[in-house]
C-alpha cells in the first residue's frame, strides 16, 4: 500500500498492520474533544493570553462551573496547562499545535465560503 501524505514519520511503525487504525482512532478522539463550540471559544481566549475560569466564563457567557468542567477535559488531554495563583487557576495552551489547527480550520472554512 502506498504511503499516505497524511502520515508522519514520528512514532510510525510501517510494518504494524494496526498502526494506521490506531492513529486514526487517536485522531478521531482528539477531534471529538475539539468538536464542541464552547471548547473552541475557550481555546481562542486561552490562545491569546493566560486566563482564569472567571474571565473565561464572563467572556463567553458560561457559568464558572461549566467552564471548569470544560477545562478539566482540556487539561486531562494536555490541550491546556494550568497554574494556581492564590484562589485563581490560570490556563494557557500547552503548545502552539492547537492554535495552528484552529487557524488552519478557520482558513479552510473562509476559503470554502468564498467559492
């Protein structure tokens, strides 16, 4: 089978018959995590600067409890990191890959809408 241009060399085992399936499953789970409009709104805020739950809740019109629940999902999947300062927990992106994905999807949608 020819090599897909979507496959990366990192951690790939070309002789493993389950590698493509395992990678596809992991990617599906990752995209499912991002397939929530509120999480994407949160990521847009967190990409701009470190923010606490209170600031996120006020900016996107959610309760602090609901934001905290979303942040647990993002934190457990290593999308964001956190730092506790006094009574507040501040969040930031774990790395730039997430915002790059966000920007690419946004560009793709803009191009699609221009046609």
